[in-house]
């Protein structure tokens, strides 16, 4: 792809050597396709997720090329950001329900038809949010995060962004996942299709997840991310700390626990979200 090669070339060029007008022309072409979801920071091919490093390079190039611009609504609501990443332009024809009240979506984020955005929430550049998903109040979809179809991201939950290092897989939430309130999914974690993440669960690159159904432990292993299996129901749990002193003080550490796998009864318990779409 010509655009890919040009983005890679510009990214490797030192800032002082960049011809800004020509580089901006290439960047504007890049952001056009990124904003429409025609290029993505990560893609699932043959059942495996792969990072498109050049897309991350293009986003970082945009920050390098951007100048601080006054994006204020009026004299009371003042905003200043890079002119390369203005707010996303949406129209009613896009089919996105963006409820009034302090939400923001950056240009370069793809938001599909049927997505509901409850205020206040934020979707960052490079993110991909697929059809029928709900982003609830105070929720964040970080840079390059990939969110599938019919996901419910509950209030105050955070899907962490992963821009650097360039080759790092972004955080991924597949189709039909339910994420409860005040959850945090970070550092390239993959939540597979149909999983239920109960309120308050934190998943990071350093998290060990204990599967009581399959007698397994899931964690990040070198370049391989933490993966939550399909239809897993994950709740906050704890495990005791080792050592005489910790034992004597009855200390434990929090850890996510898979207590079951999703069935028809679990599905019934989560259908309330459908009435809000």
C-alpha cells in the first residue's frame, strides 16, 4: 500500500527534515481512512489479532505535525488541542446517538452505526467502536482500542489506550461482551466474544486470572497478551499472600476469578441493556 509506505517514511524522518505541507497532505489522507474505519490499528485475521504498526506511526506523526489550536466553543468553554486531531464530525445520517452533556470523540476514531454514547464519555483517536455498542457515562475508549459489536461498556469503565510501543497490540474487546461499572481493561488485554466482566474487575498485563471452572490460570506471557476466554464470567476475587508475616495478618491480594461460563440465564440477566439502545 502506497499510503502505508509513505507514513512509515515520514515517521522515520526527523522532525527538522519534514516538509510540513507535504507531510500534512499525506496525514490528512491517512486520517480520512482511519476516521471511516477503512484502516485500523489492529485486525483479526484467521482468528488472531495483529497490530498494524504503521497505523500507530500515522497517529504519532499527526501529533508531531500538529500545532496547538483554539477549539473553544465560546469564552466560557475553552479548549486547546492539536489542529491535526479536532473533534469528530458526525451528522444524524451516521446513526450514532451522541447524547448531549460533555462527551467528546476525536477525529480518527471510527464509531459505527447504532452506537450509543452517554454523557460524559470520551473516545480517543485510533479507536474502533463497532455497531450497536453502548459507551456509558464516564467511560473511556482509549487510543487504538478495538471494541466489537453489541458491547456494553458500563459507567466509569476504562478501556486503556496503547499507542507506544509501536508494535504493542492495543486493548481489544470482542463482540457481545458486557463490561460492568468501574472496570479497567488495560495493556493490550483481549476480552473474547461473549465474556461478562463484573463491576470493579481490573485486567492488566500483570494480572493473573484464575479459572475455577477449567482449573487454569491466565496471564500475559512475554509477547502474548492476557486473554479472557469466550463467554467467561469474571468477578473480583482474592487470594492469600504467602509468607509467615502475611499469613499471620490474614492478608490477601485482589485477583479476578472466572466463576462460570455464560449460559442462557446469564444472557437473560444482561438483556436490560437492549432497552436503552
